[in-house]
C-alpha cells in the first residue's frame, strides 16, 4: 500500500510515516509545502530525517512553497530512497487545474511513480 497527498496532505503523510515507518511501502507527494510562500526561513522539514520509506516528490519549478533547489536539499535529508520529479513551469497546482491545465500531467506522474517504485521494488508492487 502507498500513501500520498497534495500540499498539506503530503506533509501530513510524511509526518505520519516518520512516526510509523512500517505503515506503507512508499509515499507519493505532490507539491510538498516546504515553507509558506515568501517565508523560506520557516522550513517544514524537522521530521524528514526520520522518514524511513521510499518517497517520490512531484514539484513544480514555479511553486511558491519551495523552489526546486530548496526541494532538492530537503529531499537529501531523507535517509530512504527518494526522487524529486520536477514539472517545468508548473506552480503549486502542478498544471492539474486553472488556465494552464496540462492534460498529460496525470500520465507523467503515473509514469514517474511506476519507474521510481519499480526500481525500489523490482519484484513488483
């Protein structure tokens, strides 16, 4: 079983799994809110070093809750296998809604999920 969430839902999933490492096989985190917009000093990463399960982060390069570079640094804090899949030009909604809907986004996320977790669990998941 995998757990995922968008924005605050993803943050809650990471906090839950940091305390319950055997709960799920992996995490799919869409637009993790690394910090409040325009407040990069208020990082929300204290629990990340305790995360012991594989996690795929999907993050837009124009997300005001954290830059791609900030996300790369945060993901490196996690001792488990991780991957950051960046979506060029996407904001916090990742192109799933609004004026800039990207019809192919769902398929791209599914492909990234399959590739990443296929490498983590080569016998199948």
